[in-house]
C-alpha cells in the first residue's frame, strides 16, 4: 500500500556556535514568527543560548516551504578526507538545533524527495546521463529509507551488534550510520553527500521526479542499497564491511557485461595477480567525459580510481600507523593480509612491528590506519624494498578500486549509462535479487 513521503532529519553541522540566516518567514518552537535575518546560537552549560534565552531545543519551520530557505555558515564537507573544507550552504525545509555533548547540532528537517535532489546533485554532475541519475535516485532513496526502517526494527526487536570486537591480538571495528543518534543521517560522505539547494539542477530534479517513490525491495524490506566510487572490477559482500548480516541483493559480481567468470579473490595468490593486473570492467575507464559525470571537482583531485599506488618510507609508515591507531608498533616489519573478501579487499590485516603485532579490521579501519585520511580501498598488496636486518626501508602499496566496493559502482554505472543501458538494467546488474517497487 502506498505511503506518504517521509520526512528526514539530516545532521548538517556540530559546533559550539552556529551562525545561520533565515530567508523568508518561519515559526519558531515558541510559536513566534521569525523573519529574514542573520541568527546565532551558542552552547551554554547544556543549553542553547539564542538571543539571551536558554533552551533545550530550538526549531524553525517555514510558513512557505518553496520560497523560504535557511543558510548555514561554514559547514564542513569531506570530513577526514583529503578534500575537507568549509562552505556556506542553503537548505529548504525546517531547522532544529539541539545540544550535543559540549556542542550544538543543526538538523535539517526535509522531505525525502527534496533531500534526494540535493544528494544526487552533490554525488553526481549535471552532465551525467539521465539513466545513471535515475538509478542513483532509486538507490539513494532506498538506502536512506532502509536506515529508518532498520532503526525502527532495531528498537522494536532490541537487535544490536557490537561494532567493536577486541581481543588480545585483534581489533575489529566497522563504521555505519548507527553512529548517529540525534538524527536519521548525516550530510557528509559517512552517509550520503547532501550539500543543500545550491547543488540542485533541473536535470537531476527530473530524474528524481521521474522515479518518485521508487525503491529496491527484497523479501518485503527496503534494500540497504550501498554504492562506492569504483569496485575495482568485482563487488564486495555487505558483511565484509559492516555488521555480520548477509544481504542476498548485495552479492559478489563481475562489473562487466561479458561472462568471463569470477576469480576467487579470497585466495591470496589470485588476489595479488588480480590487483596487479588491469582486467576489463565497466569501471575500468580513463574517459574524462564519463568520469566527470560521477566526480565533482574535489573528487577529481584524485587521478587513479581503478588501480593505484602509494609509497611510504619506513619512517613515514611507522609514524603514520602510530598516529592513526594510537599504538606504537615500533618499526613496521610487515603488513600481512589475514582474510580477504570477494573483491580482494582485506577484511583482517596483521600489522607486524618490531615491538607489537595486531590484527585490525574491517575494511575502513584498515584504510584509516594506512593513510592520513582514508586509503582508496583495502584491496591492496604490499611490496617491500631495501630490507636491512629484516626491516624494510620502503613500502609500496598497490591497490584496486575506490571505496568499500559494495552495491552499485558509480563509475561502472556511468559507463553503463554511456553504453545505452537504462536505469532498470543498471539496477538489475548491481542488485540482482532485488525488485523495483513504487513505495509512494
């Protein structure tokens, strides 16, 4: 049965003080009419200081959703990535501000379809093919609604998986949107990029409106439809990146239209050969026109997506790992894969140091440990050079893909769109057990 369009709570900014501007007429949580103008709120002893009043919560609801908007100053985007920066952003809908520890958090309250118009325009370019945009609208809608459905299920059934499993010789951790408790999703790459109405354009709006209410469904539940920049040629299983719950619609598959067989990339020798080679795949492209469909300007600061290489000296790597993990391993002697997933991504990595050894995982924990921001992916092999008394002086990390590799491969989907595949075919390729359903 069709349902109404849901309203989302999107976390925009957390800071001790928040500067914003109201454009249009708004009703505050005290039923006061607030008009256009700059505003400031400051954290004060567990409360919100707004124009001298100390409040537990502050809301602004527009009287006219279409003509009003809210500008929030200095929103951080690309948090902990190499393109991290601040920018002023504009949002339709309502604004809620709540205390959050010793900070305040600004939350945008917005309908799903309006949210998606900004998400797709933030994730993709206006030059993207219409079929690619439609496919992305469906998976982005599915993902965000699945998170709400999942949260409700967890609350009702008291389901919980501990995201940190630590023993004497290992630390396994995964990161997901359950990190957020004050809102449904955040506005940055941790969830989906949502950067306000200035990112919207009519081409994207048409794709969202054409697919309005369409979601992917499996066994009566909305699909947790994930996506990443480049799978590297083979997609990864959901449970190898997040909680230990298999999803039949997030399977391992070759990102290609030719049945060339699936390599067993869980096997070390096969994974090494695969990562060091350049096999055909939808996402194996250097076509700047296609890449520009998927990659915003700051994404294009990265030049290698399908295969890449990073080099560290002994001093650089040992200092980096100590800084990123908070553990002093001494000199790094080896980085040993202990378990690989279906795409060749390392699920458990053993760091062997002169003073300590530890197995870490899952994939994002590994990527965080081996880069100042995030290593492109955990599908990599390591070559060592200039070994003296068992201590390498140089490490070369050779890798495949960008991101976790689960679900839709954005670059691969862009190539499919350029080849003439429609959005139904793109979705069927990446989510083979799912059905396309109109939810509202």
